[in-house]
C-alpha cells in the first residue's frame, strides 16, 4: 500500500512508516528544524512512485521559495556525520532517508 503524508507546518506530525520487503525504509522524509519543536515532518513519500515524487518535488520547491535551505545528512565510512547542501531536487541522492530544511541565518552587513 502506498501512502503520501503531507503535513501543514503548524501540525505536529505523526510518524508514518512503510517498510519494504526486507524491512528497510524506502521512503524519504522532508523535515523542518524548528526551535523548541525539533524536527517537523513536512512531507514523506517514495521517490520511485511518480505521484509521490511529484508531491515531494512540489514541497521541495515550496520550501526553497519560502527562503529555506536544504541539506541531506550523510555518514562517511569512518562514521563521521556531515550534511550536503542541495539546491535542486535532482541533487538529492535517490537513497536519501531525510532532507532537512532550515531558515537562512539572519543578519547582515
């Protein structure tokens, strides 16, 4: 069964998971970091399903249009964690589990 979950920014998200045939998550989650709330699920879907990929693409564009930055968390072979900034939906690795959106830093010269 395929389900797409899109949550408005003000709702608390319910954790929704769909497991593949070997118990591996085959979905990507778009998360927004919000002070005092932690991670808020914006959208979740399977990039291999065309309809879900379109919804994920629309949410990705909406977040960038709202001035957010996007990053994909990664773990290196030594276990070191870092994040790679992405500016387009095509830059997101197909096997990514999460894309984290966060506001640009305020300030100026």
